[in-house]
C-alpha cells in the first residue's frame, strides 16, 4: 500500500474506482455522464431540505400530519419525494413524553429522498455501537438533554424500512409561515440527535 | 448472522466526532463510487441485501479500518466478479495500467 502511494498520488480507493469505472464504460455498461448527473443530484438537489419541508407541513397542517403518521411513504410522496432508499417510510413523532432517535446498527440505512446521504458519523462504528447502549449519553454529546421523565426510543433501520423523526415544533413559532418553520428543521433533528432550532 | 458489522452495543470504539458543515462527498472518488452503486444495480441485477452481505464478508480488521465508500468498493468488486462482469484479474490489470499512467 505504502509503495503505491509513492508511485501514484491518487489514493488506493480512488484508483480502484477509476479502474472499475473505466472497465465498465469500455464495456458500455455505464455512461460516465450519467454518473456525473447522479453525483450532482445528491450533492445539490436531494438533501435534508426535503425532509424539513415534510416536517414543516406536518406542523401546520393537521390533516397532512395524520396522513404522514399513518402512511408516511405516500404522504412524503405527495411533496414529490420518493424513490431509492425511501420506498418504505415510517415517521416517529417526538412529544413531551417521547424522544425518538435513529440508527442503522448493521450498516448505514438512511432515508435518502428526505435526508439525502448520511453524514460520516452516522455510518461510523462509534455511533452505531453506542446509541443503542447509551442513547441518553450520546444525545448529551450532541448537546441534547433529555429529562429522565421522557422516554427515549431508538429505532434501528433496515435495508427496506427507513425512519424519519418528526421533531417537536419549538415554542414561540405560532406566527411563523411553513417556509420559515422549515428553516428551523435540521438534518440532526430529523435523525433525532438534536431538537429543531428555536426561532 | 453476526459479525464485525453487528456493532450495536459494542464498547471501546471511541468518540463520535460529528463534522461541522460536512460535504456530501469528502473526495471526488467517493462521489464516483456512489454513482457506480446506483448504476451497477441496474445491469448487474443485485439487491441491497446481496450488496450488504458482500460488505459483511469483509475481514473484520479491514472493515473497521476502512472508510464507508471503501466498503462499497469492496462490495462492488465482489458482486461484479461473482457474475463475471468484471473479474478480479481484469480489475488488477487495469489498476496496474492506471498506475503506470495509462488509461
């Protein structure tokens, strides 16, 4: 490994990706331009702003919230978000009595259409190991104090089923518009490691 | 089946270290690896389950030391080799050629 780094500035995985891409392109199995488009989509178009719109709508529209809690996949699709890694969605609601938090202990399962691709810490060993054993301790590290009177529920995602946390609507936001509310909804609050921002 | 990937509850794996303003991809190759996943899916006809199983077959030490998209690359190479779409020999030969500055 060390030798190859000296021979070539490109890191090993970068070289392996380039080799695989060039072989597949040569065989006509992939179109590098289609790969460019996919990268652009997930870097610029699909991300937690989608999920934030779902949450803000649920905060202002009780009928929508009802649909979201009974058939999340369909309700999320109403806003135009569906597809790869969001085929079977369940929304879990934070209340004064329950705080929900998400993980994928076995891998990295995450709701792409609403949250985009997961951050490195979500996919890395320390979070996956500890959030199920000591959720309150982990939440504290993210600056989230959950009182002992509040139940903490940790949801382990699977290859098929993906969760999304519906954070509590922060106090003092009664007069805010749906768009303003969406700005309070962070990625971390929909994973459940933090709460929504205060205005 | 348990194994190194079954991390829930394990002790001693260190701090979580969330990154502020994290980019979607940290390096260009990660974006390419991600896009290859979505593309190879279609023609190679594998499922997420098979892909994950391939990741879970990684030697434990390599699994823990390598980054997430390296897990993906290992899984691609496994499923593509299994189907004879890209053999290990083909890939190794191309890597050697690229190292020498070829295309």
